[in-house]
């Protein structure tokens, strides 16, 4: 664990949103510094060296995607993007440019907090050191490549395991279709989204109690999948 | 510039068509007579009138008269006319040509005016619906906020909690409403480009149910999806919205703890999705009306939304080449049936057994 509270840089142009986010995040033990524009935000990134960035995509002075691209040239800190609904393409572009996750406005503070925690977990722990992934009734033994649901071992194909493994590496965070297709099947399969859909259906049938009301493997419509790591 | 160019094309058309008619007439001359020549020219005039409008058709009409006079009246190859019958025929032709072009023109204008009026009516009802439906939650929010601001010292803790919930719920409602209005606006102006991808119905239904998790805490959902449903070729975001709207409707019009059924099966050509509730249902007489924009049942209050949900559903399903209908089923409430044409997915080369 870190000694100090993790420091978040919040780049958001709306004053009220900034105030309410700051206040709520402070009570949840995050230290928050904020910037109201892209330019001042980029300057603060270099000076204050935050652990995490929350970036509103709709800034007046700079395009959010430009900020992400620029930032990625010198920093690897996790980026959480705030965006409007029905802008799936923008979300995908932001994720491709190097953002780690997104949250659709309007959102609850609880949702924001769990995303931030997922991002922090990812930078704080090295996945290889972790032998067992556990959430709800699902248990995956990463060293033996075994999957258990309610303590019963589930037969799983190598491809299915590969998909699940990538999602575990990003537990709690969104993983785009493109990323999964590229890493499981290879770059020449980027247009073959139906492969992924069919494998996901199979995986859900094996892991989920009710595949149409999944607890673990959540669809982020138009963007990708998310493996919930705090399933109850 | 473009406008001028169009006009130019219109008048060139008005000249070219009568010339073509003349050429045709000349070829047919050995086997036909004056009546056919005149009909041919009239046909040309109608063609011009329907394609390029009034002005061009007048040009075509006069030009036809000249050509007829020149080639087909005695003396031939002169504008001079010796035969009274030819003159009468010519006058009739010009009159019929102008009158019918005029009629066509009027009909066209009336059509445009009607479309404009419909557009206008739609815009008005949209504006009033938006202002009304946005104002209601806004009134509640500002009312509750004022109470909190002015009496914050003596409000019991539970009430603060309750007030905060009102603010949150109302703002969520506004946000949902905004989404619907924006979707509708984009759909009706043709701004939405549909972004089709292969998906499984299970996944779309799953994410719709996830989105409605909170609202569904009071209504159990039963899903009956037949095995091996074919892949669907849809815009996932829009299609999910259809499912969300239909489930939302079921939640709205049924008492709490009343179940909602989602079924899906398929035939050779169609995938059929049925969403039904066990409420009072919708009378058959309203079968078509409920899909109209801004249609609301008479007893509905502002709680029930703008009446855009079902009309959005219909627009989206039709964009996918499918149909959505209301069905009357004994012992059930509102039953909505979607029929979606099945599209053959690209081949898959699976390297492992299931």
C-alpha cells in the first residue's frame, strides 16, 4: 500500500462538478487536485505528478483525445475518462488513444469510486504474482489454469481461458473488443467480432448462473467487456 | 450556382423531350396518324411536367406545338397552316398540356405544404412535450433544494435523506428523457448512421437488464431464449435501447412484483422476440396509435414520459428491416412482438470443440 492517500488530478471545466467530485472523493480518502482546462491540466500533470487522472472529454480549449495522446508520450498513469452516453465511438477512440476506462455522465459517486479503486489495484499489484482470482462464486487458479464455479471445476477451452485471463488482468476495467480480438486471435481477426460474441456466449453459459443476467462478465454496449471484481 | 444549373437542365429537358417525341413520330409515321402524334407530344409534356415542373412543361408544350406544326401539318416543313383541323388540334394540345401541368404543379405544392404542416405540428408537440416534461422534474428539484437551503437547521436527518433521493431520482429521469429526445431527433433527421455488428441476443438482453437493474428490483424477469439462437446483425446500442424501452414500459404499467417475460425463438427467416407483462394491457383499437410520436394514453400523467419510447422502438426496428407489433394474448397484459429477419453470419473456423 501507499503511505499517502493516492493523488488524483481532475481535469473538468465545470466548476460545480469539480467541487462536488472533490468533496466526495476527499471523504473517500483520495487527495484531489484540479484543473479547469486542458492546458493547465497538462501543466499540472508535469508539476504535481498525480497517481491517477480523471479527464472530462468535453473541454472547451482542447480535445480530450489530444490530451490523452500527449500525456501518453511521457506518462503511464491510469486515465479515467468522463463522457456523454451515445458517444460509443468517442469512448473507443479514447481507450485506443491510451485511456484506461470511462464513466458515462451522469454517474454516481459509488460507481466512480469503484472504478478508481480498480485502476489503483492495477498499478499497485503485478498480476503475475497473483495466483488466484476470486469474485463471488467464481474462482480462477492462474497457476494451474483451472476455473471453479461454486467450488466445482469447469471445463474450459484454451481460447475461452485466454479471454477470461485477459479480462482478469484488467479486472474491474473495460476491455475493448479490438483489444480482445487482437490479443486472442491476432491482428488479422479485428473484423471478426462474431468470434468474440460466440465465445463470450459459451463462456457465460459455463460461468454464469443465468447468462442473460450475468454477474461477472458484463457487456459495455458498443465498446467491450468488463469482468466485475466485486461481484456479490 | 447550383440552383441556376438545375433550372438550365429543366429547360433543356423541356426542349429535348419534344424533339425525341418528334423523332419517334417520324419513325412511326408510316403506320400512325395525327391522333398518335398529338398523344405522343402530350405524353412528352406530362413527362416534363412531372419531372421538371411547371415552367419546363410550358416550354415543352409550346415547343411540341411548333414541331407538330412544322413536321406534321400541311404544308410540311413550314410553320404555315392551311388545314383548320390541324389548327384546332394544335390549340387543344397546348391547352391540355398547360392545364395538366398546372394541375400536377398544384398537387405537388399541396404535398409539400402538407409535409411542412406535419413537420411544424411535430416540432410544436415536441417543444411542448419537452418543456413540460423537463419542467416537472426541474420544479421538484428546485423545490426540494429550496427547502433544504432555507430550513437546513431544523430538517430531520431522514428527511434530508429523502429529499436527496428526490433530487437524484428526478435528475436521473431528466437524463433518461434527454437521451430519448436526442435519439429521436437524430433518428428523424436521419443523422444517426446505423452501426451494425454481429451480436448475440442474450448479450443485448443481458445489458438491457443490467441497465434497468435498479428499476427491476420490483419486477421479476423471466427469460426464455431457445437454444442456438442465430447471431443478430444489429446496431447494438440502438437495439439495446429497444429492449430497454419495452421493459421500461412493462415496469411502468404494471403493479410491483408483477413479472415480465422475455422470450425468443426463430424460424427459417425470422428471429422473434416477445416481451410481455401481466398488466391491464393495451386495447386492440390503439394497436397502431401507440407507436406514434407523443402518443399517450388518456389517463397518463407526466410521470409516464413523453410518449417517445415506442415510436423510437418502431423507428429502430424498421431501420433493421424488422417489424414490431402489439399482440393480444389471453391472460397476459401488453405483449410486444419483434420480428427480425435473420442474416447469414460470415463463416467461422473454430479450432476447438465446445
